[in-house]
């Protein structure tokens, strides 16, 4: 599975510019879906129809977001340096000395304006990007061009590190689950590879309003409380996928949480319960779409979220795939 993960996490896809990730995922899911479509926002939607002849099969939407955080050039100086704005949650403390790459392959180095106090952190607008240009005229980047952070994928035993585990690892879980599902399923499954999550769960909102699911499951990363002086949180790397109970944007459906726990226990899958105090996922817009849906989230614990070294544990990833497959393969008594 590491080859799949590597190709996904190294791909270019800041929010609004997910085309490359979509082109990568589409051929991987086509053999396992009855129908694959792309909507106006760019969401990639793979439908696997219920085959067991039920009159009103449940519509189940599974969402993992293709986009990643990044930056966008907002101003080019006379000397050819770029000022930029954030795409999604980019922390100033993650920038200095970092590298970004634009869609055309142009590499940029992030520098910072002169610092009086070396212990302080400059805000984002005091940083600039050096693409090797010497003037506005010979700068290969234009205002509005987007870049992602670059850092190669690394596997250290079970720990996997990359710049966009959030949420390409969710995409990997969805792809792998779709591959492993039995040919015959009793629900209408919609696997959505969503766009623009990092700027406010926009893609999933549009997709959910189109699909109108009965049941919604997001696949995304969550924070952990297992590094020095982290905010106390009972989620750690290597203890299994986390079944979300609450985050700052949604409270998971209690019946779906119970069902996920029961399926995990029956299948012998280690799991954790997640209460996340900051952040949310595509489960929020799915829960609130149309007349509302039964919503939950399977989270992959991740250290250093929104830095170029997001780190997950391969056994948690494997557990998330197993949990999703067992959940989707059987009846859902909610
Ligand atoms: Co994120
Ligand atoms: Zn995410």
C-alpha cells in the first residue's frame, strides 16, 4: 500500500487545483465502480450500486478530500520575489526555509523579512518566496498561481511521513476499501473524493446536496495527544483508527458511533474514540445537507498536522480500511 500512498501524497493539489490528484485516482477506482463522474466543483464521485435487490437501499456517502493546504502568489515585487496568501490553515511557524512547488514545476524557497527579535514568529505577510527570478518580468509565477509544500514521502517502519497525509491518506483508505469490497453490496455507495475541504469543506457540501445521502462517513486525519506537551487528547498513533464522537463542527450520530464500535469489536479491529477540540471534516456538511443525514467519521491519527511532515501509523491506516469495509459490507441497523 506504500506505493499507492507515496503517489497520492507527493501529488500536486492545493484546494481548487485538485486536477492532478483526480487524474491519479480516477483510473484506480474505475474498475471497482459502476459509474464515475466529476461534478462542477471537481469532486470525483464513484458510485457502486446495491445489487441485493432491496427496494430502497440506503444511500451511503463516503468522503475523503483530495486537496491539501498551500499558498497562492498575491504580489510580485519589482525584484521578482513573491508575496503570498494562505490556502487553508497554514501556520507561520511552519514556513521559514520551506520549499513550495507551483503547478508548472517552479520551485520556490520561503524566506522571511528581517527579524528584530529572533524568538518571535513573523506573520505570513512578512514572508516571501524566492523562485530565482531577478525581476517581475522574468518571474515565472503570476499572481493567482498556487503552490503546495514539497517534501518527499518517508516510511520509517510503521511511521509514514508526508506533506499531505491530510487527507491523501483518507483517499488511500477509500481507494483500498473500494477495491476490497465484495462485488455484491446491499447499499448504494457513493465514494466521493472531494475538493476544497481545507478552505471550508466546500466540495463535500455541494456533493452531499447532489447525492442526498442517508448515511455519511468522512475519512480524514485527526490530531493526537501523544507527543511532548501536546494538548491532552486520548488519541495516539498505533492504537487503531479513531471513531469520531465530536469535533468543533459536528457531533457524530450516536447510533452510527455504536455501530462502528460494534463492527470493530466483532472484527477484532483496535479502535479509539475521538473527541477533537479544534477543527472539523467533510462529515459536517454531509450531516447538514438537504434534510440531514446520519453522519460520522473514521479518523486516522496524525502527528504534526498542517506541517510538511504529517505522520501516521501504517497499522492505523490498515485498521481504517478494515473498519470501513466491514461497515459497508453488512446491514446498518442505526
Ligand atoms: Co487539514
Ligand atoms: Zn483533512
